[in-house]
């Protein structure tokens, strides 16, 4: 990565995203091997919908989870043969129609109103659904709009009894984000213990239910070398020994590790006793640290030969935007940082450029490079 970053800087090709596709293949192949025979692996496209990423993943995953009509259309363009599960709240009539026309294998229903619209639009045409459940009470300040409680699920079960062409396959329960293997395994045990008796009682047409456990596999931005323990998670799921088809939907935990955002230093300055390195680009390219409230891990390549440099002490790396929230990393020990140095931000393969407010101030877009010697 260092050699390529230097090459891009000298060619005037910064800022840039770099994706290492062989590393991505190896990582996802290991995940698929760990989960083999335990649960299907669907990639959550919201993490990174880049076409080259999708093509790289398709031989290694069982399908794709999309959360909008745009994502559905992207998957059908890039890997038209791949199975697709269509989730996400607030589906429009156009999106439900697109799911019917483009053949989404599963529609994850978010509410009784959404299900009633799908029933009317399908007009006798078979369609398979999972009901997105949110079965466990949460603290009042932790309730989300995602999924349905017991009343919403019961209403959906009633609607399904009157529409036999809409085929319930089970439930989708995504309740957690950024957890380790032990925490997610514990949640899976709780979900399956609820889901199996509920489906038997409320969805009698379902002989062997599907339980989609969602994603939420943690990526630790404070420990770029750490990884979610897929073998331990798979072993825990297998140990549940449930008579159901299990599915997981990782996104960030598949693609984050094999993408980098590379840029250079435009200015080094002091303001009221604090030091700042002003970078080309910023959170309109890489909004992840602002969105998640962390510092993006990075490394500095010293290429600068002139201009101001930072003395000893912490320095904060910011971008070019007219907002104090345009911060990528705070209080780094980067003494000697100089104008012209290159900064390589790791863990930028998920919820990065696609999460960012690209057109704010209308700076140039980053370039994209794909390392793939094959």
C-alpha cells in the first residue's frame, strides 16, 4: 500500500480510494468456510455498493441484502443471477413493484401497512416474505422504527392468512450493531428461542422457518488488526441446534478491512494552542469517523519537502470543509507532519464514500483504484 500511495501522490491522483481485492477474497472465503453448513451469508450492500466489490464478493457469498430500489437495481445490473433479500424501512410502491419485477427472492416486511400494499400489488403473483421482528422490549430512549412488535407481527399474520400467494418463510431479526462474537451468539440464542415457537403458532404454513439474524458483527476502529471471531460465532450457532434455516447479513465486517482512503497534507497550522493538519478532501469523502464518533486509524508517509511542519505534540487531521465537524482523526502523535506528506486511512472499505455528503462545497471527487493482480 505504501508504494501505491507514493505513486498516486507523485502522479497528482489524490485523494483516492484503494481497494485490495485479493485480500477481500481471502477474508470473505474464510468467513464463508467458517459458516458453511451453519448459516447462509448474505452481503449487506449498504456497506459498500461498488460494482467491483459486488463482483468480487458474488462467488463467495450466498446472496445480497439490499435496502433500497437503487441497491436492488445495482445488484441486478452487476450480478443479475445473485439471490437478493430486499429489506429496509419506508419502501415506496415503486420499490415494491421493482422487487416484484426484478425477482427479489425475499422481501423483508417492516409493517402491516407495507405488507397490505405488497399483497395488493402482487395480485395473486407468488412472493416470499420474511417478517422483520423487533420482539424484545427496549428502554424508551432505545426504541427504533425498525421491525415490528408483537401487535404488528400478529396483524401481519392475519393478513397472510387471507393472501395465500404471499408465502411467509420466517422472520428477520436485526437487533444489534458492532458486537463481538460472544454477544451476537447470545443474541442469536435469544432470538431463536423466541422465533421458533412464534412461527409455529402464527405461521402454520411454514414447515421449516428461516431466521435471518441480520448483521452487527463488530469492526474495532481502535484496533485495525482485530477481526470478528467467525469460527467462534459459527460454533455457537451450530450449538443451538435449531430446526431452522439460519442466515446472517454482514456488511462492514466483510469489506471494511480491504479499503483505504489516501490523501495528502495541504497545510499545517496552529490555532489557540492546538495544531491542525489540513488535508485535501475530508468527510465529504470519508464521513465514517464523524458518523460513528471515532478517530479513523491512519499512517503518515513523509513525502513533504517544504512548507510548515508540526512540532512535537498532538495534531488533529481535518479536511477542507467549512464545518468544525470535518475531522478525521484527533490528537495524533504526528510530530514533523509536513505539507506534502501523505496520509493513509485504514478500515475505509465500508460505510465510507457511499456514506459521505459528496457535493458539499463541490470539491473534486476522489479517484478509485483496485489492486487485483489476477
